[in-house]
């Protein structure tokens, strides 16, 4: 007996493609956050170096004011970079949450269609079983009638 195809299979494939695309966008956002974290670590190291340079400028017998001023300016630039990076990190976190929610929705859509397909398959299997049982019942009835007629002769 021929099985009935799941008529929403194309929609299911499209939803799966949407889900896969949402996963890719989320992974992309995580990579951007990781790259930003690496940049933040680099800038933090540079801040520590600039602070050491500034301290060293004043620890000498003759303080080097030019070195201290230069270190102070560099620290101001680095702290501005840190501030900008912190804002970017907040924006990326918000974007990650948005993309995570989009992925969850896409995943729910796929699971819904998968459940519909399972119900469809179960209904088709039930229909096939009923048809087979009807055929078996009919065959048994014919056999019973045939043997019943032969026994009465």
C-alpha cells in the first residue's frame, strides 16, 4: 500500500534552514564577543604597562616628567578605548540575547513540524493497519464461508 507523503515537508526544510541560519548568526555574534574580549585583554595589558611606566618615571632620583606626562596621555587613550569596548560588549551581549531568542523560536518551529510529521506518520500507519486488518477479515470471512459451504455438502 502506498504511503501518503507529509505535505509540509518543504515547509519543514525551510524552517530547518532558518534554524541553521539562526545558529550561524548566533555563533557569529559569539565570535565577535570573543574577539572583543581578546582586544580588551590586550588593552588591559597595555594599561598595566603604562601604569608601570608612569610609576617608574617618578621612582627615579630625577623624576622624568615628560615620560610621566606621555604615560598619562597614553593611559587616557587606553581608558577611552576600554570604555568604548565596554559599550560594544554591552551591545554585543544584547545582540546575542536577541539572536538566542530567534534561535529558540526557530527551533520551536522545527520541533512543531517534526511533531506534526510524527502524528502524520502515526495516522498513516494506523490507516495501513486498519486496511490490512480489513483485508485479513475479508479473507477470513471468505475462507470461513468457503469451508462452511464445503462442510454442509
